[in-house]
C-alpha cells in the first residue's frame, strides 16, 4: 500500500481525498486579515448596489479599531460573509496543500475491508496514518 504518499504510483489501491476549511467568526477573521473594511467585498454580489454602498460606509472605520465589530450586518449578510470566508479559507488551504485527509480501504482474504485514513502534508506525504 502507498501509505507514505497516498495516490502514488502503486496500483491496486484507490485513495479518496477530502479537503476541508475551517469556518471562522467574522470578527476573529478580521483581526488577522488587513484591512477588515474590505471584507464586505466578499458579499458584493449578494446584496443590492445601494446596500453594498452602505456596507462600504459602515465598514470604513473598521481599519482603525483594535477589535472590528460587524454588528451592522443583517443575519443573512453575516451568513453570506461567513460562507465566503470559509470558501476563501478552503481555497487557500487547497492551494497550499493543507487540510487534506486521504482514505483507503484494503480488502482482506476474509472479505472484510480494513479502512485507513491519513493526514496529508503540503508535499503530498502522509504525516499521520490511522489504521484499524
């Protein structure tokens, strides 16, 4: 089995790969990503032109505060923005080869399948292999 580098050249085993991103609170994300005021651009296509202009105005002071607060977002806008941040985190993780889990089942002579799962490093190697 190609557990050291799942999906490698050894035939006979099929690995499936799952990438994942972490959902973050908007305020926490904004503290670590400059400038916070530009986060509203992630939902520009989800709101009307007038609302987007209002969001730009409401978010303009966020770059000058220690703890940005997006209290002005509606519940739907907050959900749209959290989903956009999650999608952005997922793309960034995939682009950098992070947050990937590989899975494979190996058939046995008794008819049972032994499941394996591994955490994949950015260079494609397995850094943590979990076995039955």
